[in-house]
């Protein structure tokens, strides 16, 4: 254990997160009722709902403001009719990942790093998601296929970091994660494990004592990149579990997306950075949204985003100003915009 003196968070989390995952809000009518919204205010897009169904964990819905169609958390999950409009330039694979997905479950873009699609599903469906059209079915692996992918990583002597992505890697059971971590830790040249997950935000109960112990006992330096776009997402329970993770040697970073109507203003971005710091998480990246089919209503112009970062810089210390980046297909790394 990296810091055995610290007691891991003791919650009733272990038994709860899977129940919460089994009881997601999936019917738009139920969400409207739960939030006491006027149903006439924003009828759902039926095709949008069919193509990428609503999925909202109840602990996340509880952080939405009742009766407010403009709520920034609601906007991120609501299957809007605007998604059904086709727009030139918006595509289903905006990062051209298919070309790097030569082995099921594995994406190799950068030397020294490999990305494992560690789960074929998420706890929440974020409407702006760049993988909302990804072929998860073709990338759902059996244990034997996992073993093959891990064996191929073992042959790459340049490999230093494995990134667990998805879907959401923490949607796996603890038993599955334990097996995966054990396999990865046995690759001698590997030094770092990076986990990208929105689950610690949307179902903080996921950060069970067992999971915290597993991560802090792992031989690999562990970096947990949470995905939070708005300060309202980070409640006291998130803060408590992130503090424990940080205290146990896990590096905590946040990756956000700048989204129209959610966080495309200085007060929202400033509040997010300040709230992250309270939660022991550093703001790392602010992504310009990818050019994903069905997400035009979220897009923010690069110049507008640059101006927001400049304004943030005048109000916050440098370590609280995220790097504004864009993923450009075919580029060797993310493109820094500000
Ligand atoms: S949790 Fe991440 S991968 Fe899943 S839908 Fe949201 S943005 Fe996409």
C-alpha cells in the first residue's frame, strides 16, 4: 500500500453501487417526473432516444435542479430533438479511432502508451460523447481475448503507460478489475496505469473500500482522471472519496469538455476549478467538443473558448486553469489551443 497509515474510506458503498447501476433512469418520462419538469417544455427526440438511450444514475439526477429545463446537468443527458438534425462535418467517428483499433479492445495511437477499452458500457449516457457511435459490441472481450491483448502489450518494450477507457472502466466488477490490474502489473516495463472514468462523479458510491484498496495496493503509479464538466456535479460524497484517493497516493486529474449551455462561461468554469481543488483534483484538460454527429447544439467555437481561458487566467492561479485542447484526427497528440 502506498500509504498504509491512512484508513480507507468506510462507507456502505460496496453493496450500493451495483444496485444504483441496476436502477438507472432510462425513460425520459421518468426523468421529467423525477425533476417535476413541465413535459411540454422540451419533448424528447424519439430517434435520439432510440439511437443512444437515456441513462442517468439517480444520485446524479438528485443533483439537478427541480423544474429547471436549463439545468447544466440535465442538458448533458437529455435526448434532445436537436440531435436528430444532420449537419455537414459532424461524423460518427470524429477521432478516426477505427484506424487504430486493429485488435479488439485495444487502441494504439501513441508510442509508449496503449488504450484498453476496458468496458463496453457506461453508467451514464452523455449526449456529447465522442464514442456514442463506437462499435462496443465488436470490442466486448472475453477473458481469453483480454489475455491476447495483454500478451501483445507485454511484447512492446517501449510501453510505459496503459490507459483504461471505455465505456467506463469502473463499470466492471471489482473481481474483473482486480484480474486486469494484476495482469497489467505483471508487465515489467509498465510504470503507470491511467483510468479515465465518469463513475466516481455520477455514482460516488462506486469508490468502495475494496476499490480504493485495490488501486492503492497496485504496483503501478495510478492516475485517476475523472470527467466532470460542472461544479454542481461534485457533491460532498465525491469530495470525501476523492480526498481519500489523493491521500492514498492516487494522482487525481479532471478532464472536462466545454459545452454550450453547460459551462461555456467564466463563472461556471471558475467554479468548476475551485470546486475541483476542494476535492483534491487538479483541472487538467478542457476539451473543445469533438465533431460528433448529433451534438451540434453543444459545440463551442475555438476563439470563444480561447477568450474564456484568457479570462480565467486573469482570475485564477495558473494551476487552476485547464489546458484548452482539441483532438485532431491523425495528429500525434492533442493540439494545445490555449
Ligand atoms: S461516461 Fe464517458 S464514455 Fe460514457 S457516455 Fe459519458 S462521455 Fe461517453
